């Protein structure tokens, strides 16, 4: 982790966060969470494709 970057409060690139999200969505923890909370899976599917951030 780059502490210099943290101290400057700079955000990572959008691509960085997209890669993190993709990694998370393919993780075993995510799969377990979805199986435990079916309503969450439905809500995620309902939001797919939405432009939630300008």
C-alpha cells in the first residue's frame, strides 16, 4: 500500500475501482453473502446498468 498516496488523500483511478469491484464480485465471500441474503441479489440485479454516479 502506498502511504504517500493515502496521506495526500488522492483517489485511485476509476479503472482501479472497477477492477476491485470485479475482483470482489468473483470472490467466495461475495457468493456466500448473496446466498445468505437473496433480496440483496435481487436488488443488485435491479440496479445493474444504472448510472449511479455522474
